[in-house]
C-alpha cells in the first residue's frame, strides 16, 4: 500500500522524520523502533517504559508518543 512517503514526529517543532514508502510489516517495525529511540533521546521516554504507546495518524503523516498516566 502506498502511503505518504514520510512520517514525522507529532510533537510540535520536532524535526524527526522517517521515510515510509509502504506499510509493510518490516518497514513499520523499523519505523516504530527508530521512533522509540528518538523519544528516548529527545522526549524523555524511559528506556524501560513499556506503558507508553505510539499513535500513528496516516492522514496527518505523524507518529506521536502517548504516555499513559
């Protein structure tokens, strides 16, 4: 499935992005892994946090970290 070609971080003023020419399982897993590392390095996500979720909005072309309270 052809999508947007590029996903960006949903945090305002953040410059992270990832090329996403298709939504194959392998490419999506790579995107999520790189986004998780980005969130650890730039947005203060604890490396051991397994509660935080990612929200992918294909219409907006964003991937956003959602921390559960």
